[in-house]
C-alpha cells in the first residue's frame, strides 16, 4: 500500500501544470467529459504499465543504494523540469482541434503519445525501480495511473467550472518543492543503504 500511496501522490504532483493537464482541459472543451476521462485512463494505464515493467527490470539489475541515489537525482531533475513549465505547442494544439469522431480513441492516442518520455512516465519508472516485488509494482502502477487521472480530472473540472487556467506559477512552485523533497528523501535513503 505504501508504494500505491507514494506513487499516487508523486504522479499527482508531477501532473500538476503539465501539458497533459492542458490537453485534458482542451479536449474537455470539445468532447464529453467522460469520453476524455476514459481516453486518458486507458492511455495512462498502458504507458504506466510499460514504465513499471522497465523500472522493475532496472530495479532487479541494480543494487538498492545506487538506485535510491539515482532516483533522488532524477527527482531533482523532475523538479527543475516542473519549474521550467510545460506548454502545448501549436502542433499539439492543432491535433486536439482536428480530433473528431471517436473521442475516446483520439484522446487516448494523443495522451499515449504525449506521455512517452514525459516526466510522469520517468517518475513511474523511478518509483517502480524503488518498489520491487509484485505487490510493490502493482501498487506503483495503480497509484501512478490513478494519480494522473485524478490530476487530469481536476484540470477538466476546474477548467470547465472556472473557465480559465489554474494559477500556473503557484502550482509549478508547489510541484517543484514536492519533487525536491522526494529527491532529498531518496538521496538520504540511498546514502544510508550504501
């Protein structure tokens, strides 16, 4: 359960202010909310399952101490990435605008492609490398998937209700601080294990 809750919180925070949230808000203006959420959930579940498998392979191949140190450093990288911010490019915005017909398929494919190599995918790989064992890996997969879907659902609801963006600066600083905190905790854990 600890892997589940840690993954849920980390990925939820990672998703705040991410371009995926902007995509979710944009899709929600064009399609029904449930279609957008179903597409996001399917794409996220597939990407994060692949991330967990990759993280498990790395976790089995490397000793725990160095993995924790690398994970801590990776989280500092995620903090810097988050502080820099994410925006939809014109190409990504036009893909959202052109998507029609099968809303779930359009949303799912767009999210799948957007998440490949994104910080939430890399954070999931890192968490899976840290939390070995079947129960830990299932916890990471379920927690990371639910964390991302909840964050994107929040963006959809807030975007629809308020009709404007979340205050990006505040979200970005909070998410950056959270990543830095997780980075410090992982570094301390890794140094103790070495």
